[in-house]
């Protein structure tokens, strides 16, 4: 059996997948969950000012929340389609990969990334953030950790196995979510420590829940990176299996989320990021 070459690569190296979300920017913006208000409040309170750089801003879901909290937000986004959607919603966005983006001497009080830092080189990204953060500024990428109910997780695995038998998603879907995400968080922390110029990184955790109907969850599924590059027929097969599982438990379910921020304060300048 031929081995999937993508399994040998790190997420930030999978550029086609990383820049595939703009295939349906409207759906992404409409269906993806926002972030806990307590997370936004904590980051703003721990930053020296209100100028925020949002890395991988996408359609601006997190950026709009920080704007609502009184911040001035600039987005950096590699997918021009996502950037165009965010601009239509009133956000300032520059199209570039963060590692190669030109800040033109600008500095910020916080660098955030909502469910996007795994698409950034952990060392190059931390170094670029150190360059653009003011002294005392805060780096704070954050991700949602979510745990599907067992019946839906099992149905998801079975659907993926039918369509993509070699996909790592098949193995991940029933893994304890906190355990599955920890290697990512450790990688982010290691990147920050390797660059230097930061306080020791911390994990801030925010627990919350959201109720999904069958229609709401199936609307969001095609925006996940594991589905954005599939054909409509492949997507329909996966959605059909997951939808049947949701129907079997009453047509709706409660998702348990933990939003985790890996955060550190800039203490002094770091060396230029690798190119």
C-alpha cells in the first residue's frame, strides 16, 4: 500500500490544504464557531495596548470579536478569497504568509491566531511575532479542542474510512481530544522557547458548550481541512454517514469545547525568522 506523502509533512508545509478554506468563504464565516468572550477579555487585559495583529485571519471571526472589545485589528491571511470576504466585513487584511509578510516597521500589542497557528511554521512564526510585538506584547495563538459524542465520532470514522481509508482523520476521530491536540500545543511552546525573547509559555483554557442541530453540524463539516479538498460526491458520502448518526440520537447534540491559548510575553527582540 502506498504511503500518503502528506503524513510525512508538518501542517504548515501542506500549503494546498492550508489555503483551501476560501473555496466557500461564506459557509466558513457562517458556520464556524466564534471564541469565548472570556478568552478575548483575558488576552486584551494581558496586553500593553489595543493594537492587534491577527495571523491567518480567515474571514475575520476572531478579528471581529477583538474589534468589538475595543481593539484595532490588522489581519494577515494567505488565502486571497478569505481576505476579500473579511474586507467586505470591514476588516483591514493583507494577503501573505505570516512568515514572509512584510510588517513595514509596524508593531503591535498582541499577535493572535484563531485556529490557524498550526498552518504557521512554529519557529519562524514565533520569531516573526517577536519582531512585531512591542516590549511586553503578547503572543497568543488559540485553538478549539472539541469532543464529539461517541456515536457521532464512530460514524465519522466509518464514513472517513469508506471514502479515505488511509486518512489520519479516521484514527483521530475517536481519540480523546485533549490528548490528540497536546502535541500541537507542545510544538507551539517549543517554537516559542527555541526563538527566545519570550516569557515561558502558558496554556490558558476556556471550557464551553454549544448545541448543534443536524443541519448546523453538517453545514460546518465541509469547512474542515479534512473535507475542503474532497469532491462533492466524497463530501456527500461523509455527510450522509454523520447525518444518520445524528438522527439516531434525536437530531441534535451538545458539543463540548475547550479553547486553548498558548501564550507568552515578548521580553526582548528575537533574531530574524528563517526564510
